[in-house]
């Protein structure tokens, strides 16, 4: 027989077996009230009120505030206080009650609501090394409340919270040119190969998006060259920067990755860094060429600089900037899609004919300033070398009307190819190219070249006072000598371009000397795997911050 309840005789029901779950009358309620008041008097008042007390709705039983669970008596303690039920033969659980193997986890979460929802703010000593997620065999399913998902870092926090290792890495990226978008795409592919759960978003373009990145904004709306030309793009640039800062405040990335584009990124980085986000500069500005004072800015904003030219390493180390040489990504990316014979034949051109590649740039204002004179030069080249044929490399998404000027010239055999610059260069005997990354791309295909450039007169006048070097061509800078001709601003005329190109087509010894210099340039760019090394370096920086 079960033990009689203390107030059974007082109620006058002797000899009758009672069920422990039935209401026992006003005497029992009074006794429970006295016990409850005594217990609350002994316990300190809670510092925080639960969500239910604040009127935020009820939580499921499985997700009750830990402070309440800490005061809850076990089922056995309750049975000793009110008596045993008549029917159970084993352990009894309430609806959706968690089983005993979760008791330790529930106990660890005990405390105030603020502390429960700020687990990620704890120092490494304050975290438990055992598992806090996942399931176990025999675990009854239950729904988690929104407060239990702590991977999303709240925008109201002043500092970014570095997420534990079992949560996915988030990166914010910013680039602003066609070459930067190309590098960002290659970097994104390698990051996703190393960590398939990684999330990458930012300012970039189609190459980045095709690799799996999420566009916060498109660089093509703000890309421009020259100082005076950039003024018209300022409102759009400010809007793009606001979007990136807002994304960082909302998502709290593990790192900000900057890809060149210094005029924009130098102003973006401090705003993101103030959120506690580390900044990694991949493909840093050419401070060795002009505006050397920018080294001070890079030292202030960058936690790590990943460089693509070996000679840059000593500059940054002497300037007190953490630096790592990863090599040039174009070594892997500069691959033709087809052989010369197949490529030219498919476009109605002869594989045996002298072929001249024309690369007028990747920005609309570049093309409009450079292509007309290159087309005029091509007409003169064909007059000197009648068998010459021409292939124009058109950067993706440029307005086709920019290239109408080529059609007005008497060039004979001509093809305009969009989005396959590497195959154009690999199939050419000589290249007429705008200064920039395309010169390195041309060197990787072992193609002699004439480097040209033109900007607005005011921009050129202002930049000329800032430049500290005699050459602007990247291949000449890497080689340490002028191995290919440069025709800039006033020196860039159709006659001068045609003269240099005809010399390379007809003088085999000169072409051979140029190719020897280009081989030295390729040797200084590092071996294959630059994008993979950069991706690994970025993840190491994040791991170091989490430790």
C-alpha cells in the first residue's frame, strides 16, 4: 500500500486509496503556498526576467529558460512530496520532455537570459569542450526556439564575435576591376574547395558570382580610370560602400578581403575594421610605383597583406606590415581555350598569316580613348604587312558600340572576340595592349607587345607628379628594365604604334630578344597554385583570430 498523504486523516477519507495526481483540496494548496514562499525567501532574486515574464510568448517545454530548470525538482523528488501514482511501472516523462542524456547540456545553460544568448562572447576558457549540438540515439525530436541559433551574430553588438570552428566561415570581399573580379573568382573557387561551407559575398562581378560568391553590389557600375573621370562615379561609389558596411554590420564576417582597387577599399576598410573584423589585402596597390605614402594607410588597416610580386615583400616588411608572398594568380588562369589553328580557322582567319591582337582595355572610358588610335595603327600595319590579320579582344559586358570604330577601318581579315583574351593572345604574333594586368597576361603567352595608354589631360598631369618610376608597363617593372616599348599620352600615336608592331613582325632577332625578357618575367611570378595559397593564408588568419 502506498504511504498515506499527511493530510489524509484530516480529510476524513480513511481506508480509501488516492491517486497522487488528484487535487487534494484547500489544505494541500495552503501547504504548497507556504513551502513556495519559504523557498523563494531563501533564494536570491533573479537578475534577469525570462522571455515569458516580459510578455514575449511561451517557449516550448524543451526550451524553457535554464534559470527555471535549475529550480525544478526531479520527478522522484515530486513523488516523495506528494505521494506515488497508482499506475506507472517505469520512468515517466512529460510531453516532449528531454531525456537524461541532455541533462548536462541543460545544466550548462543555466543562468541569465543575457548570458545564455551570448555564449559566443565567452573566452576560450569559458567554453565547454564537449558537444553542444547534434543529437543522440533515442532522442525525442523537439523544435528549437529562434534564440537557440547563435550562428547569426546580431547587428546590435558593438564588436564582431568570432564564431566557433563548427560554424561556417563568412567572408566579405571587395574588388573593383575586371582583373580583380577574375582573381576574386579564382580565390572563391579555392576557398570553397578548402571549406565547402564557407559563405562569401561582396562587391565584385560575373567571375566572382560564377564561382559561387554572392554579389552585394556590382563593380561595373563604379569602374573608371583617371582622377577627374572618377568624380562622376562618386555618388554610385558611396552607395556601394554603404551597402558593404551595412552587410558587415548585419552578418559580422570573419574577415574582409580587399582585392586591389585602393581608392575605394582604403575608405571601406576602416569602417569594417571598427566592427572588429580583420582585414586581409590580397593583391595590394602598387605603392612601389606611385604614392608611396599609402604604405602608412595599409599598415593601419591591414592585418595581413598577400602579395603577388616577390620584390614587394621587402617593402612591406621594412614598413612593418605583416606580408606573405603567394605568387601571381594569372600563372594558373592564363590558359587558352583552343589551339591557334582551330581558333583562327573557326573565325575565318588563316593560321599561317601574321596575326595582331588588339587589347584596348576593360573599362568603357579606356576603350573610347584608346581603341580609335589602335584601329588607325592597325590600318597602317596592314599597309606595311599586307598578309596581317587582326583579332580584337573585347572585355565581357562592354557596349558593342564602342567597337564600331574598328569596322570603319580597312583592316581586311578581322575578328572581334568577347571573353576569351587568353586564346586571342596565345594565337597572336604581336599584341597592341593597354597598360595594366593585360601586359602580364600577354607575357605569360610569350607574345611580344606594344604597351599604350591615354587618359584625360588633367588626370595625366596630376598623376605624372605622383608617379616615381620611369615606366608604367607591368612587364617592364617586373623585369627591372624596358623589354617592350611603352607609348603613353602624347607618344601614343597611330604612326608610332604601327612602327613598333611592324618591327616585331619583320625583325625576328628583336622578337627573340623580347621573348627572352618575357621568360624572365614569367620566372619571377611564382609557380602554379597562387590562388590556393592565398585561400589557405586567409583561412589561417581567421583560425589565428579564433584561438
